[in-house]
């Protein structure tokens, strides 16, 4: 019995090591090295994922590991997609010759992600150190990026894959900022809180210097979504607004950094007039926030005070920002015909830049049809639909860790609409998305005090 338990622990340990590798080490493999017609990153991902899956398969016969295969629609859809991709790879191998070389990168990625899925759902368990591993690893990536931004070309060879992918930088930075923000909100140790604040500040700086407007918009929506996805205690709202203030303060002052200093060695531009209007909006929002906050009686435990009315306010703001984004994108090229009147210049410049950025990018769904055809794309879209359904089903307000995973998965799906996800960040997002589907978290039991406002 003891030997069997040890073997089970070995299988679980192998899965945890694989997840830790994907989250912490794999995003650091940013050098450019090709083997035949595919990159080294795809080969490493496939070898690690399929290697651990094969190791666990060897333990099935003795009952030391069990594969939860096709227990629901999602598992069945991923199994069908995997079979289709495998058949397509075989077909490519048959038709390939010296004059007609083809790439297997996308097929290999699908196989690796499928292996990760079946490994994780066999024993869905979320370790707290996953988030810290991501934060520590991100500091290395951020250091390479900042070296590029402030010092020149010193890190090009080490991080060549990410340097050429502006959307990949944005995607990775948003993920780190979400995880760092969640860690800061839940952290009770003062010293560690400063560490997470440091990670967030560096992440914000990378996000702004990268100047992907869609990513900045998404990150703003994340701050507003925090009190909606989690139970909006006064303590959580206070910390969330602190980081939102830091975020907006740095964003408003980027125009000063780019226009009046020569510290940055990259070609970016922030409009000074847009920054002024953004500061006015932030000030108006601050007035309304503090007017409501001052109604909290003194001596109240902020950790037990749930601000339900403020949560409804955040829901309204999140919907408003989403409607504005959709309206700007639907406006298309018509924004250029607006007059250059007072205040309209800033709106016009921002809208045109955002629309051009979105139209120039290739969404992940476009790449699906380009690489996998109609049948493969429909299978992938089917998997995405089932993922969204299962994520929504597993989410509960009294499950904070699941709420964070749900937020990451939601941001991941939103990104698919605007740009392709980098191979360096896709496996990390996939791990958190699968955990958002399968992780069974115990409900958080809290004691809440009702307070009547004067």
C-alpha cells in the first residue's frame, strides 16, 4: 500500500515539475534556434509534455495512475482535435520531399497542449508556488526587455523570439501583472507585498514602453473586473485602487518620459494632450471613489466589509469601457474625418491609433483557418466554446483562486480576438485555463458584517 502511494506521488510530482517548468523555465527559452523547419521551443515543449504523459501511461497498468479520458464534452472535443492533428501530421510527412518542405510547428503545439490537458485533469491541483515561480521568472524577462529599451541591442541574441513579437510581449506582461496583482491582493506579509508591487511597477513600465494599446485597454479592464470576480471586501477594493492609481499615474507621465527625455532608445510616442485628458478622467473618478469611501465608519474591519453597491458601480464601468472599445473599432477609418476641434483631436488620435493597431494584427482565429483549414478550425472553435462553458461553470464568488484562474482564462480568450498568442506564453495561459476548468477549490468561509451607512 505504501509503495503504491509512493508511485502515485511520483506521477503527481512529475506533473507538478512539468507545470513548474512550463510556467517558470519555458518562457525564458527566447533564443532563436531552428531545427529543420521548426523552432527549438516547439520541440522542447513536445518532448517534455509527451515524455511526462508517456511516463504516467506506464503507471496505468499497475493502477498507480489513471487517465481521465473523455469524461465530458470538452475532453472528447480535445481528443478528436488531437486525432485530426495527428492524421494531418502523418499526411504532411507522406507528401514531404526535399523540394517541398513543410512546417509542423502548429501541429506539434496542439499535441503538446493536449498532453498537458490530460495530465492536468487527471489530478487538478493548484500550488501556490506556481504564481511565485511566474513572478520570479518574469523579472528575468523584464530585465532583458528593459535592457533593450534603455541600453540598446544588448539582449537581442538572448531574447530574439520575444523582441520580434510586440503582441507576445504584451500578452506575457498582462499575464504577469494579473498574477502579481492577485498575489498582492491576497498577501498579508508587508515585505512580500513590496516585492509584488515591484513586479507590478516593472510590468507596467514594460507594458507602456511596448505601447500596445489593446493590452493597455485590457489591463485597465482587469482592474475594474477584480471587485466583480472576487468578493469585493473593502480591503481588496483599496489595494486594487492603489495599483490602479499607480498604473494610471505611470501611463499619464509616459508622455513626459518620451517627449522630454532621451532615456528610451526605442521609437514610441505618447501624446501630451491625451495624457492631460486622461489625468482629468482619473481625477474625476477619484472624486467619486473617495466620496463613497469616506462614508465607511471609522474602526470598521475592512476585511469583513463587503461593498456590494461599489461592485455594481464597477460592473457599470466595465460594461461602459467594453462598449466604448467596440464603438471605436466599429468606427473604423471614419474617425479620421472628425474635425480638429477642442478635445476632439485627442479622441481622434487615440481612436485612429487603436483601430490601425487592431486591423494590422492577425487574430488567432484567422491563423486557425490559415493553418488547419475549415475542419480543423471548427474543431478548435468547438474546443474554445466548451472551455468557456466549463470555466463559467466552475467559477464561484467564494472561490478566490478559481476566480483568478477565470480572470486569466477570460483575458486569454479576449486576446485570441486581436492577436496570435506567442509560443512562449501560450503554454502558460493554457495551464491556467485548464486549471480554471478542472480545479476543485474548497469554498471560502467568511464572516461578513452588515453596516448601515448614514
